[in-house]
C-alpha cells in the first residue's frame, strides 16, 4: 500500500478535513469529545504521512522507481553516472524545498549543483546523475544497489 494513490489523494485529505471540522466544533471549549477525536485523526494523518515518507527504491523493468516524499521514475537510458557520495564530498548546501529528519527535497550544493535528495541515511548515499537531473538516494545496501544497476 506504499504506492497507493488512494492514501495520497483520498485518505490523507479526508483525515485532515475531518480533524479540522471536529477541532473547530470545540471552539467554545464545550465539546471535548470532538476535540479529542479531531486530535486523534490529526495524529493518525501525521503517522500515515511519516510512514509514507520513508524512501524505498525499486528497479522495475528498465526504470528506477524512487518512492517516498519526492518520488521519481528514472529511465535507465537517461542515467549517465551512478556512484557513492559522502557528506564530506557534498560539502555545504542550501535546502531550497523540503524537510529535515533525514534529507528530503531539492538542494543546491557548490560541489554538484542542484540535486533532489530522498535520503534517510547519510552514510549510504548514492548519487544518480541523469541527462537533466541529479538524485541522491540511500538504499539499504549501496554497493549491491550499484552492482545491480551495473548489470543492466
């Protein structure tokens, strides 16, 4: 269910809308059940959001599927380079859009330029350069991931 559009487009907005309605029902402080239920819905939405943001990566046919907060489908034919990269090699960067708690989003580094990062472990970073974009991901076993890609 990780890649289920139902969760993304129906369940999450529904939970957030329901939470907002229930919490607003307690503006006068007299409807504690609505407040507690609204807060529970809000907590459930937050848990689902964070569950869906942990990135995972799949090789499907001739494409690399990067799933998580910043998903991408990368055709193998467009990949020009794939290699390990360290935090030291990246140096200082600026987050242009995204969130912390790992590295997720669009960043700009002096060393490599603009890059989309979908990474939960800085010790396992893999740089993927394509014809038009760069990505950094963190597969569980970076060396095995690179070997698997190299076989194609």
